[in-house]
């Protein structure tokens, strides 16, 4: 299996599939926001950024997958998945065990050199509450589903990284 992952990581198809999956999650989030009318909270916005990290990894990996550039893509993928895992865990815990008085921030804090909320307000402005469980499927909220997505992204990224070891190279 690891040999197959090594071969796949050296081709564009797998990287484009990774980018496509992340793009689908971003499009779904925007559909929920702009068509269904669910308001994203600050944690949702940060989770979107983590998914964008995975999307970026797919694009970087697809540029030149047979070169060492794929290692940079794998690192971006791991970073995006790890950050997304951390954020969705925190968001899920906020919803399962709501604090008595505190809640999440009212406005996303982006670096001054990357004010995404000013550049793309339709995607990065938060106007919802992190404690709202306004949508569920099979009794799981959006952050709980996204937690599963990031677990899968992280596990596959770790396996792809392990598959890069010399003993798993194609002969």
C-alpha cells in the first residue's frame, strides 16, 4: 500500500484529487453560508483557512509532483490538516461543553499583511456564534463532521509522508 501511495504522490492525479476535495469543502461552506443562510462563526472562518491550506498543498503538489516540490506540498498538507484538526476539536468542545459566560471572538484576527476579511468579506467575515448548532446531520454538527474530514486528511498525509521513505520507492 505504501508503495502505491509513493507512486500516486509522484503523479498529478492524486494531488489534483486532494485539491478538488478541499475545493468541494470550501464550495459547500460557501453554499451553506450564501444559499442556505447559515452564518459562519470565527472558528468556522479559521477552519476554512485550514481547508485552504490543504487546497494549496494539492495545487503545489500538482505543479511538479515528481520533484522534491512534493515534499513541500506534503508539509503544507500536514500543517493544514493539523491546524484544522486542532480548530475543529476546539470548536466541537465549545459546542458540546459550552462555557458559562465566554464565547469565541466576534471578528476573525488575520495578520495585517493578509487581511482576508477585508479582501474577501463574503468568505472571511464572521457573523455567527460558535456555540450555535444550527445544522446537524445524523445528530452531528458541522464542526463534528469537519473533525472527521481533518482526521482523514491527517492520516492520509502521514501515510503519504511515510511512503516517501527510500524503501517504498518504485523500482
